C-alpha cells in the first residue's frame, strides 16, 4: 500500500513540475512575442523616418537646383511649408 501511495505522490510531483515548466515557458514566449512586436514597430518607425529624411534631402537638392517649390512638393510628398524652411 505504501508503495502505491509513493508512486502516486511521485507521479503527482512530476506532473506538477511539468506544469510549472510549461507555465514558465508560456511566460517566456509571451515576453518574446512582445519583444518581437516592439521590434517590428521600431522597424516601421525607422523606415518611415528614413523615407522622410530622404524626401527632405531630395527636396533640398531640387530647391538648390532652382525647381519650383510646388513641383518639389508634388514630387516628394512634402508640404510647401516644409520645403520653404529647408536651407
């Protein structure tokens, strides 16, 4: 009888340990998924900033070339006010 109880206790201890391990891994996975989402958002922001910087650089070069500001705005997607501020 004692051996049967010990086996049950051992089996329950193993099951509880496995459950704790699963819960720990699930928490780690949630953390990694959050980090991945944050990284994706950072990439989108960095890409948008890079595109804006390139548009400003292009607009400045066009402005130096003497192109009409309205045409520069149309070609770069920047506002006329933004282009007028460029030096």
